[in-house]
C-alpha cells in the first residue's frame, strides 16, 4: 500500500508536488521555535508556534496548512475527494493566503515583543513557516491561473469541429498530388536599338 501511495505521489504534477512540499515545510516550521531568549530570571527559553502570545495564530496556521495537505493526501490514500476540481484551486489559494497573512501578523507581534524585552529574539521557526507558506501561496496562485485559462479554453472549444488525427492528415497529404507547375512563358524577342539617329 505504501508503494502504491508513493507511486501516486510521484505521478502528481510538478506544481502540485511543490505546493504540498511548501505546505509541509510550513507545518514543520510551526513546531520549531518562533521566539526565544533569556527571561528575567536568567533562564533560556524558546517558544514554538503553539506557545507564547501567538499560540492561537500558530494553531490556526497549522490547521490551514494541514487542510491544504489533506486536500491532496486524502484522495491519494483512497479516501473521498474533499473538494471538487473546480473549487480546489480557489480553496488552496484562500487557505495559503490566510496562512501567509497570519504568519506575518505573528511576526509583527513577535517583533514588537523583542523591542520591549531586549533579551528576546525572533527565531528561525517563524521564518521557515513563512517561506513554506509563501511557496504554497505562489504555486496555489499559479495553479489557479492555469485552471482559469483552461476554463476559458473550454468555453471556446467547439465539439462540432472534428480534428483529424495526424495519421489521417499524413495519408491525405500523400494521396493528394499537387498539379504540375505552369510552363514558363515564351522568351521575348530582342528589341532593336539604333546606335546613331
């Protein structure tokens, strides 16, 4: 079953793979330290996305990115399709956009805290989450644009127009013989020119 799942993941489009890897990176970043430093008692502490003042934002970001992953993973494991194809890219774009906005909000809160407490500093975990969410947002936007372009092409596609397969076109070209070129025009008679009047 695991090999079947891996084959399905390998069979995904490149944009889909990058989008899901970005969401996975963002999820991992929520577990990493977002802020840390020395408290008043002299103890070194660090807080992940689930701790400190931004714990609610970290939980929401985690749920948003998890929902992004589940949109792809659940159908690959044989589960139901969570969203129809026409709504999938819009939902991904909205989820990724909300995650990026919330991470930027958390970053602004943590930056304000570091200005108030000189021994606290913003750690790398929030940057990992931000980078993963930005990658996800970029590829969600690209897939959304591709879906819109395909919808426009479907509107202008007429099923009444029959496209001949390449083999039939080749056979038709071979059976059609071009008419011979017309004969060249007869040569003109030379003109007589007098040298002297």
